[in-house]
């Protein structure tokens, strides 16, 4: 079970590593930490909040709703980071996530935009890119990404694209992971107006920061209980 002491320790350790790494890139580089709470309880999130963490992410719409409801008195910002099924779009819109990281096709963008318009709302989104070319991963193909980014910006007014998201290559080879991050960063640089490059998780956030990440999504190492 997570305790407050452990939560403080985990967050301190993470911030130390993020600080050390970002300073190797530039003193002006800012990296935002999203605490991914998908394997944890609302009580654990409350402990991380007490430790100082404010931004959290969930990968299922139902779990996001449950955590938001349980923690509605805390000033948290909530991110959605999972694959969005079309039949859950309305539910997600109603939860007002501060950022949706996982817009992964033009088809989904079209449906999401249509439903946003009906509710007269907008949503901040990132285009998810499958930069490691893995069949099991969601995301648009790297070669199509800039075109799709522009198309969404032009056609789908209620989607506010803020940048890109990617999951590092699932590999024990550091070079493969770096390659996938560099590819995402190159695409990010070619998307006019993009300010958020969301990449890096517990096992690879340092490599991600060194290669251009501005937002990391950290679950297991932030919530670990020993
Ligand atoms: C689970 C998850 C994370 C966090 O993974 P950890 O390895 O636990 O840090 C980050 N991003 C996405 C999209 C996830 O699903």
C-alpha cells in the first residue's frame, strides 16, 4: 500500500531525475510530469496530491470518471491517455479532460469533432504517432503524421491540436527507443504551432527528455510502494 512518505519519496526521486536530465538539454527546457494512475486507487492519487503532484492521467473513460468523482474536491487536472472507443466519445467529452493524448486516426477525429460540435465544446488533443512501427500500438503512421495533423487543424475546428504523443519502442535496445523518440520529435518540429511533445514513461523518460519530450507520463515508478 502506498503511504504519504513513500509518495513524497517517489515524487522527489522523479523530480530529481527530471531536473538533472532536462538541464542537460537546456536550462530553459520545461518538462511536465503526468502521474498515470491507471493501476492505482483514488486514495493513492490523493497521497500523490498531498506530496505535490497535480496532473494525472487515465487510459479508460470509466476509470477517469470514477477517479474524478472520488476526488472532485481536489484541484487536479486530468489527462486521457488511452485508446478512445467511438461509443465512449460522449462520455469523455462530459469529463472535460484538460488534454486528450491519444487521437489516433482521422476517423476518430471526425467523430470526436462532430460530437464536440453537438455539445458546443472543444477539446485539447495530441495526435498519437506510432513511431516504433509496432502492430500492437495505436497511432498514425509517421509518414502520414504531418499531413493528418494539418488536416485535423483545418477540418475539425472543435479539436484544438496542441502537439503529438508517442509511446517509445518496446525494446531492450536503447537505440531502438531513441530512434522512435527522435522520429516523434522530428514530426513535432514540423507541425506548426505544436507545443506539447508527450513521450516517456517510467522506463524511458530520461531518454525521452534528452530527445525532445516536453511532457512525460509516469505510472509505476511514481506509485510504487516499496
Ligand atoms: C500506462 C501508461 C503509461 C505509464 O506507464 P508506466 O510504465 O507505468 O510509467 C504512460 N503512457 C500510456 C499511454 C500508458 O498507457
